[in-house]
C-alpha cells in the first residue's frame, strides 16, 4: 500500500461526498482504533471486511449531513458484543445488510443511508459495509465520537428518547426484533441478554432517525475525523516524525503516561468484557505505576492510585513506537504503550449527556474532571 | 353458578362450533387444570380472564378442525413463564390480542383462528381470550393434550420443523420477534432467556400453521375434552358421587396414590419452576412415601423410590375430597391429595414424539413405561 494514496481532504467534513479507497480504509481503521478507546470491535477486522467490499466492486460512500432531504431515514447501526468474542467469532459479513433490510420491511419504508452508533473501532465500518452491499451511503457522523459499551450511551438518545425498535442479526442469520422497550438502558439490558444468547456478538440496527433529527443529535464529521487521525499517524510513520505527537496534534490530546503492561485482567461477564490493566512506568514515568479499568472500552486511568482521566474523555492506548491503537481484546503483558488522553466531544460533556456517559454511569463515585485542552 | 348450566355436549369434538358460557368456562378450567399436570399457568386466573371477556359481551368461540379452509392461518399461542411468577405478576389482558396482530402485521396476512399450544392450565384460555378480543374463533385442539414446560414439546413441531418466527408480548406491551432460530429447542432457550428479561412471563404467539397442517399434527378435540373432564368433576360434586372416579372414567386414568404433602421444594431457575414434592401415604398407602419431581409440570412419580408413572403420561394432583386440580404453583404442605395417572395421547408416545417429551428429554435415564389403560 502506498501511504500517500489517501485521496481524502483531511479537514473533517470537508471532503464529502467521498468514496473511500483501500488507503482511506487503512487510515479510518487507525483513527477509529484510536478514537475507540480500546473498544468498538477490532478495527483490523472491520478494515479487512471493508476492503472486501471494494474488491467486489462495491462503493464505500460517505456523505455529509446535508446531502439528503431532512426527512430521509437513516439507520444507526453497529456490532454489539464483547470484543474478545468478536475477534474469535467471525461475522458472516452480510448481517448489516440483512439488518437494514429488516428495518425497512418492519417499517414499510425505504432507508436512504446508514450511520455509525459509534465511530470507535470496527464499528466505524459496520454501517459502511452494510450500506455498500445495499448501494447506500453512510452519513459522516456518529453518536459517540468514540466508543462506549452500552446502547443508552449514544447521543441520539441523550434526550431520553429510545429507538422505537431494534433489529439484531447474528452470523446464523437469526433475527430478533425488540420493540417498545424504554428507557434505552432497559433496551440495552434486554438486547445484551439476547446478544449473549446469539453467541456473544450480533449486528444491531436501530429504528431509523430522520436526517434532521440525526443532525440535531449526532457528533458530526467523525468518519472524516477518524480518517484525519489515521492519516496523521501514517504520515508521521512515513516521514519519521513522532506519530504520537501527530495524533495529539489532530485530536487536542496529550500523553498521559508511558509504560509497560505488567498485568491484564479480563473477563466476559453479562456480554461485556470487564477488566483491569496494570502498567509500570517508563521514561519520565519510571518508578510509578498506572492502572486502567475497562468495560469493553478504557474507562479510567490512575497513576499511583490518583485518577488522571475518566469517561467520557477518551483514554486510548497506542503502541509507543508506531502510534497504532491497542484495543482491549488484544492488549497483553509486556507491550510498551503510551496512554493518550483526548478531550471528549462537547456533546458528551453536557449535564444531560454525563447522566449517560459520565463517571457515575459506570459506577464511579467521582466527579467528571475534564482533560484540559493540550 | 348453576352447575347444570353447561350447555355443551360433552362428547369430545361433537358440540363444535360452540360459544362457551360462564359455566362452560368453569368446566374447562377444572378439566384443563387436571390435564395440565400441575402447569400451563393457573387455570383460575385464566378462567377469570375468560369470564371478563364474556362480561364485556365478547364471544369465546370454539370451532372444529374442518370448519375453515385448509389454507386458513391458525396461530398457536400460550403464556410462557414460571407458574409461580405468573400467579403473582398479573397479565394486562390484551397481550394475546397484540401478539396475534403482530403476527398478522409481520406476515402481511390475516389470521383466521387461534389454537392452544397446550390445553393444560390457564393456557387453555389464552388463545380463546385473544380470539375473543379479535372476533376470531379458537380451534378445538392443542399441541400436547396436557402441558409441558418447553416450546419444542409441542406436537406441531415433532417432525423437526420450527415456527418460522415467534412473537412475545409482555404486560408492558414490550414486543419481541424472534425469527429463523432452529431447532425449536434452541428457540426455546432463546425465547426463555427473553422471557426472563421480560419479568418471567410473556404471551407467545407462533408463526401460524395452515389448518391442514394443524389437523395433521395436533391433538384433536382437547378443548371439548377439558370441558368433559371438568363437567365430570362438577357433576359428581353435585350428585355426591366420587369426583375422582368420575375423572378416571372420562380420562382412562387411575389413582396412583393418596397422601398428604409433607414437603415442597420449589425454585425459579432459568425461567422455569423446578422442584420436588414429598408425600406420606394415607388409606391403603399408609406407611409408604411418594415423591414427585416437577419442571413447571409434574414429571415423575415414585412410591418408596420406585417410579410408577413418568412423562409423557399425565401425573396430576387433585384435592382428595373435591377432585379439583392442585397446580405446581399452589401446592403446599399439608394438602391431602390424590395423584392421578392418565395415559398420554397416542401422539405423544411415538418414537419421534418421545425424543421431545419422553423421560430422556427431561434428563431421566429411564425407559418410558406407559401406564396401562385403566
């Protein structure tokens, strides 16, 4: 692959409409991995599947938030499940297409586009892959600007609304439609239990939003943002600059810690990965310890027991040399990693949003202390 | 209530089409309780709900297996859940109607009748109540001739087929559609897990059968049979004859044991009631002990440790004085009961059927030794 072949204008949202090529997919994968804070499904798997669509002559089309009529129906979607299960239990590849078709059939109305529920990890690609197979575009936006483990943690529903229904499809093409469950937290509990029954992973498509409503509730331009982050990493790798500094530059992020993974505790529970990482410091952090809690995603980072970053701010692990993301399902003893702290999008930091994605929503009796911009 | 007001010809299947009146409901409740072998949902609750339909001027219409065209769509339905939950968590009353409507909408075709999945317990009434609210009849048949705890134990699916989909509705009107899950045993596992999420009970409607297919796979005339059993009990109560002898007479059943309940172990597990009863003998059984295992329904009866009746034959507990059924959710210490053994319908005793409802299907390493006809 020629790193310089990325065709896309990397200013967020500027380059749409846009057909991703193979090099763009690489960039989005790296950027979505970094924004995914360890979760959202394995980005390499997602990228491989996305490239398969291109190899079959299908288009990965991304459009802006004003390129369809206000009342166009857009389906939010993504894979559900524990990342450690997702990386072992391969998807069939057409679950997303079937899920969108099921939404259309159930509603009796055509869907005009898909949109990610979360830009993080492989879930950046899930809506693009489904759309490619259906000849539809994907809207350049998402509901998190990162990844979170639960369905109620999507900005589309921060106003207390819930999807009227969701469709779940698994790799055996088993289909489940769950309707009229409120609040969205309860929908999460019920659909997660179903996901466990489906083997631990499933593709989930929500009842569609109108483009107008999506525009009012989304984190905009996050596919192009992920591309820009990935492009920064790859460009720095090529030119010999520091890829981590490049990531910080395009994300307003900062290095929180450098160290070596000294222990990984990870378990599958109720359909999520829960766990804990321990690190011992390197470079200027020599002699200190850090630790990170995870629920599919990295939630809180402490140094010598003192919290230094917490949800909804992004805590992400990258390879200290290459700047590439290290997700929760592959992190392991001995890796030399840099912990990055990236300020969450403003939409996640309102009082209303913090009810869904703040420290208390994850069981922490701590205030949300935002990372200062770097 | 005037016991003699039962309007129905009590020879099975002869009196249809037939509109049940209040007295018929009483008879069906007693008969379905006896045929329910302890499960199928509380028959008194079902009867109360059925009478409410009559009080509102609705009709509880029962038709025979040849009163609609062969291709008429008939929805098998019944309540799912642990009986101990069902008796505490009241249904809303219109779940069945919504479930049938959801089946029609999902399929895009009208349903012409309902039919019980099991005649036992309150589930004899569930399809009639839904049908009453929809202005439809219920077919005089079911899929068990009794009650069983699991979805694959329905004669409609003994050939290895599965419902293409099922609709579940709970008392909050939450709706779940599960499609393309095979075999039916797996559908049971998945829908049971969903039922637990729905609070432990839900109304379930299966994808419809054609009347032709229903005729080929059902246990026929079981609503009229339940009525006949209940009528035998009430008539004997009125005339001072032995109601238990009357039940044996119309069911080819026999008294297996008389005794006093000395202990009840009952727990809710995975959405079922599991448990065990101990009895000490009375009358000719004085000095002996009996015990019964249950999974929603009574499964096996042993006297002094020796099995004397086992599924699929019907093991049912009745009040020793009145002949009325004692279901698994209300059985308690100190009751004086008679254990009846009733030969299962022939359709449950084929080699194919025994794979689904024989002793091994419930984990017993015992052959099925049928009760001889009395």
